[in-house]
C-alpha cells in the first residue's frame, strides 16, 4: 500500500466516529454482507460515514492490509477496528455493539401502538396465506424511518396487539414506537400504510 492511500484511510477513520468500508454506499449496498451491516447500523445510529471500496481499487486493497482483515465490509468505531459482517452481527446480538456506539440500553417494555380500522382491514388482507412461522414486523431505525414487513419470528422481540393485529419489533424499535399510529387503505396497487411517530425528533 502506498503512503497516500494509507493517509487517506487513516484520515477517514480519524475524522469520523463511525466509518464503514463497504461495497456500494449506505443507500445502495452492492453486496449482501454490506447490506446486513447497513441494516444493523441504521437500527442503532442516525448518522455514520461509508466509503465505497468499489470506487477506489487502491483503498479496496489497502484497507485489507491496513486492518489485516481479508474481506469487505469493515467497520471502525472511534478509531477501533471491530470486524466484518459476521463479527458485527455477533456484537449486535450480544449488545456489545450498542456499547461501542454509545447507544442506551432499551427499556424493554411494550409500547402503545394504534392500528386504525382501515389499516387493520388492509393488514388482515395482506396476511392471508402467510406461513405460520412468519409475522408482521414494525421496524423503526435510528432516523425514525418506519417500515412494516413480513418476516420470520425472532427471539427477544417485543409483541404488541392493536385492533386485532399483532406486531413484532426489536427492542430499539419498540422504544421509538410509543404512540405510533398505523393507518392504511386498499389501493389499486394493494394495501398502503402510513406510520405516524409522535416521538420522532423534529427535522433539524
């Protein structure tokens, strides 16, 4: 690795509390491993820096030498190299990544969520034929962007029922979901939903 590349990498790590060297960028990951780490970071923190190694072959090769780690993505937090996708998943599941990022522990309680009549009807229609091991999930990331999605049930999820609809969510989403209102209706393209979050911070 040449010295300019080393200095570029060091500058990226030194000037950002959280930086992810990945394939693609935050809004459009170009590999499944990068996408997995992005999903984890989005859950925990609103802002972080990414660098697309596909845009710079010298950095792509140099970061592997710099960290003595052979694969991409690679995550640095406050100058410390944490690892690649598998290690980040493990740190997330144990809660160690929360500590590294300074994310407060979740309260763990079930939030109050209101599913309107229109949303409940549309959800019941959408759930027809869903496998029994799947459930409807509400995800709210660190930027308070909400999503409803179907997926397998997972351990340590918070379960909430409203208007005959059961929602499952991770603990951090549950913290952000207090007072959420889920509204929806049938459209020509299928059910459409809107999630209102009264606890979302005001746009800054």
